[in-house]
C-alpha cells in the first residue's frame, strides 16, 4: 500500500483512489508572465517523479495541470512592455513547455488554459451566488463569503477568527470597503481600462485567480478526484480558497488527498530578487546538465526544504556519474564476455535483484521517499560492482549481468533520468587521451612502470582514470 502525507489530515495516510488502478491528479501550473525559476521547477519535477512512480506501479494516471494565462502579473508585464496580455501569456506558455521538456518533465494528460474556460468559471460563480456563498458589488466585482463555509481554514490549519486578510487580490484604494468581510476573496474582477475582459452577468470583467483551478479540476477530473498537489506556498490562500468555493458550490468533497512540495533555498537562504539569488531554470541549464539537476532534486525528500548551491550541484554530478560508470562497466563486461566458465552465481544475482527491487518499492511507497530509494540503488550498484569487478565474464554470465544493468537503468528511469540516453550522448575519447592510453599499454607490456605511471598521471590531469580489467583497460571520465 502506498502511503502519502496528506496536508489536510496532517499525517501519512494510505493512498485511497476512487477507482481501482487509476489516479486522478491535479497540480497547479504556472502563471505565465515570465520564465519559471528553479523553485517552480522543483515543484513540477517533484510531482513528475510522483506521477512516474505511480505509473511504474501500474496505475493509470490522469494528470491535469492548468496554465494561468490571465492574471494581474501578466497584465502588469504587458503594460510595462507595451504589449497585449495575450501575447505575453502565449510567449511564456511556450517557454514553460520548452523548459519542462528540457528537464524531462512529462506533458500532462490535459493542459487547460484559464482563458479557454471563462464560461465554466462564470457558471461556477453564479452557482456560488445562488447558494448564498458569494455576492456581487455595485462595481461588478464578485466575492466569496468566507464565513459562509464553516470549515474554512481546515486545510491550512488556520483559525478563521485569527486570520488576517492575505490574498492575491491586487490591492487598490478602497477595495476592502467593497467587501462584507476582510477575509472574503475575489471570484470575479470588474474590468479596468486596457485589461482583457469578458462579458458576465455582473458586467465586463475577468476571473479571480482561485476560481480557475476549481473549474478545470471539476471539468477534467470530476469531483471528488484523488490528489491535488502543488508547492507548500499554495496551501494558503490558494488551495484553501479552491477547496472552499468548490465544496460550497457542489456540496461534494473537492480532493480526497492534498500533497505539497517543500520550498527551494539558495545557499541556505530563501530565494528572492532582493537577495540577488533568484535563478531562472533556463539560466541554470546553461551550465548544469538537466539530469544532474533532477538528481539533485531527488536527493532531498519532496516535502523537505531543498538547498541549492554550486557544491550541491557538484555532489549530484559526482553521484550520478558513479551510477553511469557502473552501467558502463557492466556494458564493458557484457561486450567482452567470452568462454563458458561462469563466474556469477545465478542464485546470488537473482536474490540481489529481487531484494533491490523490493526495497526500492518499500522506500517509494512510503510517501515517495526518493533519498532512501536512491540509497538503495547505490547499495545495489556497490554490490553489483563487487560481483563483476575484476572478473572476465563468460557468455553464460551475460544474462545475469544484463539483469543487473537493466534494473539500475529501470530504477533510475522511474525518476525521469534516462541512463541509456546519457550513455548515448557520450563522444569518443579525445585523441590526446587515446594516445596516452596506448602509451600506457605499451609501457605496461614492456614492464616500463615509470613510463606507464607517467601516462596514467597525465590521463588523471586530463580528467580520466584507467581501470585494468581482464578484458582490457577501461577508461572513465572523472
């Protein structure tokens, strides 16, 4: 049984899905007014990992992620640049998808845009008004009446009487005077000059931020659905408001489970433009391999704060290279297998593979504990290396070595890191390295050890290490 930490329950619970073998999952997407930063990327990669694991465990996952393409931030960006809001949104929607593909995040099953769902939002707002949960002002704004929903605050663990009004509404002079209660939040915003707007029963306007996710999740997944996810910064007010308006309008449970990912820090500090430590994903990818970035993200549990630094990136690169080298070593041994004298014990290898797969599943079934699961992969790699290193495999050993190799690739693939693709990207050795390898081999054949050591040291200076195997020298990049 897969167990997850449910934010609303404030504890780990069994993942219970509405339909056997199927998971309906909604994860809040980007507001497309700029390129995404690595904090955004962490959330999207975390839920991509969760989705991939569920699929690997044979669940049919329906994954919906919205695009907020009408919002105050988009409008402000458009005004600053003298462009239409739709043009800004289109540019950064395309950029977002490119960035997700760059870090191997799978496309959602459905990626609806807010501007394509306006009629659905208007209908939901009207249902809330009709049910006494919302009210329209003379100016054409519509607000949700927070105190009409008794369990408001239960998701975020807040007491409604102690709350301060802290919403994403654009603060303007006199806006609080139009509300019945400071805690009430906008469902519909009256049009302002130069802003995109749509006709509604309350006049020209546009939707508030929270209403779109309620509409899109209900339309594409139905209510209730299994998992609602996002970054922990969305618990309040966004997800609290989503839940309130959805359940008030329909009388149904909105989402059965709520999951939230931890925030990303830079060198131990909160990422902030004011601290000059605000990094866009596409800028990071100019110097960091996407697979290394994903590996770094996996080394911290998805719910825990993640510290991003040059040192952490370097450590992740070294760790990933260790796994890559293990696969390369197995490939080398398999390719050079000869003879019929087996050196691998089938019972030992098969038990090793079974145990590694079992322990990996146990770790990931416990709230997607990727750090623990990675530790199991590393233990497996260490034991596999001990079985194969320094041995000349026979043709009878090939299937066993291949089983070890395939499991390493499979388990790391669950995290969205494709080892075969990384191996395929490797180029041939530089001519200087090839020459030094040949010099070393000749020197060793002539028992000229000082010359062989000199060639080895020069290779190390160039970033290569030579491992002598029964099949010949194996060259690895340090």
